[in-house]
């Protein structure tokens, strides 16, 4: 759970800083913004895939979305 949350939250920042430091600051900012957008799309798809329709009107944090997703799609059902 924490690794998926960390990937959605921190990979855009880490990649943006790495590219900004290694190549160009503006390219790093562009990669950060693009990967933040991709992370939001992935989080939205996870939300739609896992949270029941009746409860989608509520606002959920990224950690709550990851918990729902893992509980519905990854955990084994008895």
C-alpha cells in the first residue's frame, strides 16, 4: 500500500528533480508537471475501478483510493 502511494505521490517529484538537475531546469519542470498529470489520471482510474458507485460522490485522498483499490482488486477473496 505504501509503495503504490509513494509511487503515485513522489515519482513525479523525483523524476522532475533528477532531470532538472541533470539536464535543464525547464525540462525538469515540464516532466514534473506531465508526470503529475499522469499520476492524477492513474489515481482517477483507480478510483473509478474500485470505489462503488454510491460512494463516489465523496472526496477521497490518494491514500484512501489506494486502500480501496488494493482491497477490491488485489486482495484474495475468501
